[in-house]
C-alpha cells in the first residue's frame, strides 16, 4: 500500500505465527521426533512431496480441507533446518526451492474449483494464506543456505527485482523460458515488499499476516516500454518507468497475469489514461486514500487502484478481491492513528488468492530475506500486544514536533523536500500530523528491537551455520516485553 517501501506508512519470519482459528494437530508423521537441535537423516525433499500430496488430497467438505491445510502449516512451522543435514540442504537447494514453489502453485490452482464447490470458508482462506506464508519463510531459509548466508547491510541496496542469478527468480511452468527472461504485459499486477518497518506494518495489519505491502499495475506503451501505474503514500496515483520500481529496494516480488489478456490490456490502458490525466492537470490529482475506503475514486490506495482499473475495464463484471482482508483488531488505536476507519479492504496480499490471475514468476533477494523475517516477527508481536495488553503509542514533545515539521514539509516544493528528506520524511498534503508522528513512533519502537534480534541471529549463523528458527525470535520478544514492564519504545500498556 505504500511504496516498496522507503517512505510508506505503516515489518520477521512467521513460519510460526499460527493463523487465526487454526488449532494444533501435533507433529506430522513425516517428521522424526528428534530433540531440539538434533540433526536427522530426514529428507526435506521427501517432506515437501508429502506436504504437496496432503494439499492435493480429495476433500468433500470445508472442514476436511481446513484440516489438511492446517496439518501442512503445522509441518512447515516445524521445518527447522536443524532437522536436516545442512550440507544436503545446500546441495539440493535449487531443487528444494522449485519444490516449495510448485507446492504453492499447485495449492493456488485449486482455489477456483474449491470456490465453485463452496469450500472456501473463512477458516479455509486463513489457513491457506498461512500455508503460503510459512512456505515462503521455509524457501527463504533454504535460499539463504544456498548462498552461504551472504547478507547485505542496512545501507546496501538489494538486487534489482527479478535479477540475482539462479534460484532468485522462479517461473511458473507456462511462462518458463530457457534464457530465464521475464516479459511484462499490460495489465500485469506486481505484488511487492521492501525493507521498511512501515512495510511490515502494512503487510500484517489485517486479520491474516501477509509478506507483501504494495501492489501496482504494469502498462506497456505502444513502443514496448513498460511502466508501472501505482498509488504511493507520498505522491498519490503516479506513473513511473518499471525499471525504477524494480531498482527501488525490493526484497520480494510476485508477478500476476489475468487469464483474459484482452481485459488486462484494457484495464491497464484505462488506468494509465486516468492517472495521466490527473498528472497533466486535466482532472484533479488523485491522492493516496489513508482511510482505505473503496467507494471513492477521488483518492486511491494501492490495491484500490488495481480494483478500479479492472472494474472499469470489465464494466463491473470483475470486482476485486474475491477474498478480502478484515481489520479485526480489538484495540483500534493504531488503525485510528494511521487513518483507517473501515472494517475490511483490498489488501495487497489479497491478489494472491485471486482465482482469475495466474502467477507468472516470483522473486526474492536471499541476501535480505532474513531482514524481512525479523521485521515481520517484530510487527507480529507489536500488534499482538496491542490487543492482549492494550498497548498504545504515546506521543512525546519530540514526536509532536516531528509531526508538525512533517506537515510543514508537505507544503514545500519537491526540490526543497529532497534537500531535507533525510531529516523530515517526504509527506503528502493530505497526511495528518498524527499520522506522521505515528510513523515516527513505529520506526523508533521497532528499530532497536530489530537490531537486537539481528545480532542474535547473526551470532547463530556464525556459530551453527543456520539462521534462528522464528520461535526463538518470539521468545526473545516476549522476554523484552516482560522486562519492559508494559513499556517498549513509544508503546505503553498494562503490565503482565
């Protein structure tokens, strides 16, 4: 919903954060019952094949489908690399990455049929998203083993999207080619994630945790040049050369293509012209929609722009998404602070559940996936504590000052904004002082926690040759909460 993520508003691996309504079914039979830290001869490839078989098993009702999804999710949660021979994982990594990717594609391909049969209940949807999420974290760690845990620092730029060498980009079979080149088409939808804590918050603010925070639509002009049409927090609806987006600090990206390429082309042309007219002054500028309302096209958030394009191009026949994200936090203080007043919306990650779209390719930079994994877990816990312990952000004189300076900066010229953007983030005129202050408090609260977990994780890699399992992050975070006695950064809550 924000840029990829440098300056978005409201990010660790959740291969451990159970989906809502998912119960534990115990350890799957395909795992040996080794003591924690023990290495077994279990084959990860064999386990992935088993999980794929479970996901493909015939089901007659939603409860049976839910049980299968939950069993695989629980297995992925337990897929600690300590259970496998590290050398074998590294040797088989290219095949393992393909196996996990194909498992996810096979699961996704069944959504349309299950929907027709009435099996896509809300618990099934949540359990399916949990499998998608956990399988990605498993693949991330496999990829990190593959590259020998080479890591980029906070100040380094990730690779350009869909580059990086073998194993970084995985193609769905219909789109694979010997040269490994990715071709973009008008109407393609690009789902993305960058490194900012804001991005982690956007990805995990709904009732289901996602690993993505932004989405945009590809438009290819008559000269074959690809652009992206998107809505960014700092600029609203805008058009940029696609290569700039792919070079702007992405760590994850998935490219989706609608089955009807004619409809996709019309959608891209329509939204391109709509936004072009707003940029050229032929119609009012389209600002970012902080409220996330889907009944007003004068302001658009990122997913809403895609929804609007396909609704107009199909004359209302295709209204995205089929499965919508709910905002069901009991403590809505954070949602109110960032301007969200609705109970449901089209979140970026919802496109992954859309049966009318195919996955073309998926990419991630394994040198930076560890970074997202930790930020995801931090944000998971912050939101969990907001509900469980009524934790809320408490402003100080400094954060109020940041908010007011941000508001002043929003009225400066683009050139002046760039001169001070290292001190005051670039913000749009329709972003409130309270929203700016909340972004500042979010970052200031999450960053020290991230750095602590990063250091522990790096020590583990140096000591054992394996990253920490996400459960260790959660244990450390709970320890920090207890020791903080209801205070963590700018968050304040009850003491438990």
